[in-house]
C-alpha cells in the first residue's frame, strides 16, 4: 500500500491529513473533511491495487438514442467504461444492488432493506465468495470484474453527492459476485422457500409461477429467405434492479456484442455478436429442496443425520438499520446445516438447498457466452454449469438453432418425492452433484426448422414429431409440463404458414391476440357465457366482453373490461380470498358489478378504451399502453391514479436478429429510453416507438457507430 500511495504522490497529503487530525480534534468540520479526503484516497489506492486502467483509453460513444457503445483495447477497460456509462444513467439502482449483496441495504432502506441484508447473510453469499474467489474465478475474468469496479468507484469519486451509503465504497469484485449469488439464489426459488417456511405452508413447493417471456429461433428449413432469425424478448419489470439496460461492448480482445443487461452486471446477459445470438426465458424445473430436520429434544441446535447428532452452525448477524436520522444496530441468528441455510420456526426446523448457493461463477459463464464465436465455443461456456436456471434459445450465422432448458439440477435419489418437504435426517436425501447439460432437455436443428419457448413446457418446443418426451427424462428434475396463452397462440399462428418471412416473424412476435382457448389458473369460460337478459344491471359489461375480439389493442373497450376482471381476481387471491378462484355465475356477476362501478366512478362510462385505462408512464410523459397479461406482446400493469393503471412488467427490451450472408441485421427497442436519470433527453424518448411496435436499427460496426455518434467522450469527462 505504501508504494502505491507514493506512486500517486499521496504520502505527503496523507501525513498532512494525519497531523491535521491530531491538532484539530475540536473542529468537527475539519474532521469530516479529513475523513472524506482519506476515504477517497483509499478508493484510488484500492483501485490501483487491482490494475491500472487509463480512462483516456476508453471511448463511450452515445448514439442518437443515448445507448452507450463502449470501445477500448482490453475487456477490462470495456468493463470500466460500461460501469461508468451505466452509472451515468442509473447509479442509484446499481448501488441498491451492491448494497444488498454487501448486507448494507438497511443503512439506506431501513427495516425493509435489513430483511434483505439478513437473507444475504443467511444464504452466505459473501462468505462463499470469499472462500472460492481465488480458486474458482479465472484470472482473465478477475480483470474484467476489477475493471468494472474501477469504473464504478471512479464515478462515485467524481459524484460523491450521489453516493447513497459511503460504506459501500470501494466496490470490490467479491461484492459483485456476492450480489450475483443473491440474485441467482432468489431466481432459483430461495425467496419462495423462505416465505413458505416462515408462514408454515411448506408441505409442497410450487414450481410454477406466472410470468412471461418469449424466445423464437428459425433456421433456413422454415424461413422463406433462407436466413436465420432469433427473437430476444425476455419480459421483465419496466423499472428496478432487474429491468433491462441496453449497451454495446467492443474491445480489441474479441469482445463485440450488443444487447441488454441488469444493473450490476459487467457483461451482456442476452444479445448478439457478429457470429451468434441468444435469448433467455425463465424456466421452472425443481431447482430447490426444503428439508425438515429431526431436532434433538435435549438440544434444539442439534439435528440427526444418519443416526448421529450434528451441531447446527450458528452465526450472529450484525445488521445496521436506518430509522429516521439514526442508524440502529440489530442482531439476528443465522443457522446452517449440512443441507444449507436453516430456519428455526415454531412448527419445526427447516433447511433448504439449491445449486445457486454453491457456485460463484454465474457472471463468468455469461461473459464466456459473450465471447463465443461458434456453437462449439458457446456450448463450452454452457458446460460450465454455473447458471442455475433459464432457458437458452440460440441462433447463429451458420444456420444453427438450439434450445436448452438449462439448470443446475441435482442428481437426486429417485425413491423420494422431491416436490414435497424432505426428511433432513439421512444422507439419502443429501445431494452434491448435478446433471450435466447433456442430461437436460435440449434441441439442435430440428427438422421443423424452428424452436420456441414462452415459459411453458420444454417438451413442446417445436413440431409435434420433433418434440422430446417427458417420460425420457429423470422425473426428479421436475420439469414443467404446462402450456399457457402465449405458447398456444404461437402454435396457432405458426400453423398458418409453411414458411416464415421476416415480416411475418415480426408480426408473430408483436401479436396481441389471445388464443381461441384461454389458459389461466382461474377458469374463465363463465365470463363469456352469462346471458345479459338474466342480469340487466350489468348487461352492458356482459355484452362488451362478448363482443370483444380478444385482442389487447389500445383502441379496444372489451380489453379494458377483461383487464379489470383479471386484476380484480388477482387482487382477491393475493389477499387470500380464494372465493373467486372458481368463477361461478354468482361470482362472475359480482365481479362484473365491481368492474362496472369502477369504470363509472373513474371514467363516467363503461366503454373505456384500453389506452385510456392503461398507461405507459415515465416522468412527466404518460401515453396509451396496449397489451394484456400473457398475450405474446405481454404487459402487466399496476394501479396508477384516477382508476387507471400503468405498465409494470412485460414487453420491456426487444431485440430481433436476422443472420444473413452479409452479417447480422439487428433491431431493438426499449420501453422507456437509455437513461433512467430524470432530466436526460433519453429518459423516455423511446416510449412512442415502443407502444407503436417500431424498432430502431442496431449495429456492431465501429465505423458506423462513430459516424452517427451523438457524443464521444472518456469516462470522467
């Protein structure tokens, strides 16, 4: 450290600050200034410890939509530039992610943040990263992580007024991996399992969740022009830590990819390089197991395992919670058994186990996917087996299409029901190894020429004759077998065409029509069968729904009625009122009466356009928003004001790719804009194009990017 400080010319300043501290103890403001100066000196020194990066060697090129294109010699420099550019656009969200990974969110968000801090400690995210970082992360990827940290810390240094919690700094690579572990554990079901354990409803884990993403791949066997198409369309929240951020990353070390990522990610998570592209959708195999431990009656911290009493590992978790202007300390116990994180409740002691808790390489696997140049190298990246879930839909310039229902799926004892709570007193339920990806459902170049997934069964991914059979796979994997409205509608549309041209491909992707047979957890037929003559008070609602063409267009009035019915039922079930889970005639009439009253109260009529009822809102801009839950161009909304709703999750970032002999042709759109910083001209400048289902051209060509640049600068300028 001394040599580093000397090289920076900081020894003299550091000595001066130290002397000032001792000679001015009674001057509070000087003490504060001394602390802040020393703090940022430490950041600089720490950043230098990792590696030298010259910001002047990094170009951030903003295009006409404000999307950052990062150019540099090395991947580490590109990561630095990405962190800096993303911080310019959304520094707060990035900080919130890393605060939760470091168990410091309570210092900003109070009790709500402290709960997440506790979960991160319970899951041992930081501890596992500390134990495995040196051995499990490759040296070249450590440089990428260090580069990202350097860019983040540099932005924090230049903009200290934007720092939420100063103790977060300096950001280190281990902090990034700890947050990634937390996120991947949650996506593997840890949050759901914890909820069930705490509320006592863990007799069976529910592996099916509602949601929506679409991924389609077509090769020359199905396309009219002989090109290869890919639809990248993961439906995510429009705001928050898992909303999409678009970027283009390009180095002289072979990194050249455009796509989207979440806050705190140092690489693209789905996108396209010059050779290949991939999309993700969420899948629901059985990725997590819950065990009930047999506790020693004489010692509640001992559990039986293969006839022996073992001691639970016990840790006192120190939490800091912001309450008003105060920061209050709190202590909670965290326990760990052989199986994993353990919770002691009044009804018993339970442990949970998921592969995401034991692998810190998830971000590195995505980076390897970024750098892949062929199906062989892409498949090699997937064989790392570090990502605990997600479907992978792939296409490349060699006309290869591929689909993998990926997961870190344990090799389990087939004598147990793994969808229920398991006995935690025997090694026969204790697993340590995982199925290789060769064991998982996957397809490559089916004769049909197409592959698709919309969060439904991996055993319906292509033409009927080419589909895999669930019976041929290990039942303990617990793969989903359900269909939904989007998968059903896709099959309806595809049946209309022998070959698919690119315009038809786009029309399918942007389709807002429900299928002929609706697929919802609540049976909906009764909604369309009531006779308006029997219910004169709600006849207009019944007629409006019957006349609806089942399209989710902004000009539809029937779509508004259906949407209000849908959210009425969802709200009831969320409040544990299951009386509307079965829509009898009586319950349907009650629901229609509520819908009519709501529309009359807030709009003065029952014929309300969907675009007047549902809005896309960002800052001071509010525009009509089409779309409904589980249509292909899906949109879920939440209460807004004056009886209206605003978009919350669904269509958010879209990237369409066509591989031609001349290279990939890429188009994209974002629901809002490139920046999440209010006041930026790119805060909400894509909204109109998004709702009109228009796309903007995207290029990987460096010369074209510079030629059309809105601004070119270095980090820190």
